[in-house]
C-alpha cells in the first residue's frame, strides 16, 4: 500500500510540475500485482456472501482451494483461468 501511495504522490507532483510548465502528463494507473490466493474471509468480503457459505463451497469443491501452512486459501488465479477458458467473460 505504501508503494502505491508513493507512486500516486509522485504522479501528482509530476502532473503539477508539467502543468506549471505548460506540458501535459498522461494519467497512468499504479502497477497492480495480481494475487493468486486469498483467504476465505477476504473472499467472503469481496463476493458479499457469509463466511459459512464460502466454507461450504470450499468443502463441496465448488471453490478451488489449497492449504498453505495452517491456512486454507482460495485459488483466485485458477478461478480466473477457468472462467476465461469457459468464455464466461464474453
């Protein structure tokens, strides 16, 4: 988060400097790094369903998951890959 905030500050400073000089700087979004695994709690927050439902989906195999250490994480990258292969985004 700190890196993103610092990047935004630098872009804003550069834009202000260019405006002062009469130049235009295109607005560039900060680099987003994709995340392959997220926790069940975070998935529940993002999808808007209760954690109990997410747990049931994981137990039934509806959501791909993997145990890493002592945590069961949801494989979001695999879900995206399966959705692209199944043409769910068209």
